[in-house]
């Protein structure tokens, strides 16, 4: 009986352990409990709880537990005491209490458990098992999360070999955690994921060598992930100072984009391929459709004065355009019109 109660305590312990921990992290916890047995009084039982669980990556998620296995070692005196009343097995139910704290939240939990039918030897220590279902638990808050073992109550029924009741009938027993042990079954910090900030982009890019400015629209994301994308645009220019020309410009992200938040702003590290899919002089095309910069263009985009992550504001960056390739017979000439340093982005971000 005491063993069943101890088993239940262990099961509850396992359930508590099943709460949040590192995802797919095994737990193996050993504790001792003291429980009253009929006829023989208080007895100490050793409990080992094994479980694995998964924890959410951010507040508002749930954690689940699995592979729960609770073993309770019962001393010889308990076995002999049950044998005195002719008990050949013991089984029952239990209610285990644990306390879940998640940031400012304190939540007492009562966990129903089943004490499996266990054959009892006439003497000598023996081991029994217990189990219970553990429902998912939502963790609404960031901060430290703990599961702490509490009190246990069991309703146990020892039976004779023929399945009849012993003189003890069914009885209730309460087990307590022995002093000097750490009652915390699980403790971890649940951090709030950094906010992802998304913006609409308007502004312009100036190609210094071309002496032209093209309007820009697009999108930008800053936070845990950084991403900048520009729509296709075009710039009007004067070749030789008087020949009207037009160049379409397409900046396409090339490779991973990274960045850092810094106070109320950020620096985004991006790289682009630059294509000039159409270039005209006097309205006549002078470049092949594959006209493009011969290398990727790295650029750092930095927020400026008056920028706020929650609303947006100014962002600027400078970049160099390498020689062109794939433009056809006029590749060298067209390259001389656009390649070089000192090109700029002047953007305004508006939070979405």
C-alpha cells in the first residue's frame, strides 16, 4: 500500500518532470518519500523517475512529455507487513500535486495516476511501476519556469492471491518528500523571441557615374532575420551630357542577409546582383537582355536619425558597381557609364 502510494508519488514526480525542459531531453531523477503503511507505520521508499519532453521555443507554446517510466523500490519490511495480512498484490489510484511556475504565473496541478497491479513477495525488497497521462501544458509567459514536487495522496487496495480483499480493504495514504532534497524537478528559462520588424520601402538609388537617380520601392525585414528586396526600377540619364538614355535596374538579393539590432535601429548586411535588362539611347536598345554587373554588390544599410523600430524612418547605404558583363557589343562603353564607387541608397521605411 505504502509502495503504491510511493509509486504514485513517483509518477507525479515524473509528470512534473515531463513539463518543460530542453526539447527531447531525458530526465532521470531519484528521490525518497516517506509514507504510512497499516500495521508497520512509516516507511521510506526510493523512487526513480525517467521521462523525456519537448518544450516550446517561445511563450504561448505548449510542452509535452513522453517515455514516462517510474520505478519504486519498496523495502523488505513493507513487503513483510503486507504479507502479514495475506496480500499477494497491490494496486490503486493516486492524486499527485505539483506546482508549476512560469514567470509570474503560479499554477497548482493535481495529476491523476494509476498504480499498476504488482505482485508482492513474502519478503525482500521489490520494485513496482506506476503511470499516468500527462496533458499538454501551455506556457504563456517568458522567464524562469519550474516544476516543484508537492504532496501525494493514494487510494490503495492490497489483494490476496485469489483476488479477494485482505482485512485492510482499501485505504488512503499520504506520502511526503523526505527533507534535504531538492523539490524542483525541472527549471529552465523561456525567452521571448525577438520581434521581427517588417517595413515597406520607398526612396531612391543614385548611380554616381551615370549621374542619375532611380526611384525605389520594396520591402525590408529586420530582427532575428534580415531581408531586403527592391522592385525593378529605371533611371533616365544623359550620355555625353546630351544623348537621352534610360537604364532599367534590377537589384536582386544574392546569398544570406544578416544584420544587428542596435538600440532603436539596425545595420543590415546585404548583397545584390545588379541586372540592366534594358538600356536605351535615343529610345533604341543598346544592351543585350543579359546585361549585368560582373560580381555581387555588398552593401550595409544603416538606420539614421529619427528612425524607430516600431514606426520606421530613414535608412542609407553606399555601394560600388563592378564592371558589366553580358551586355553585347557595347559592354565596355555601358560599363564606363555605370561602374564605380560612391553610389547610394536613400530609403524611407514605413512599418507594416
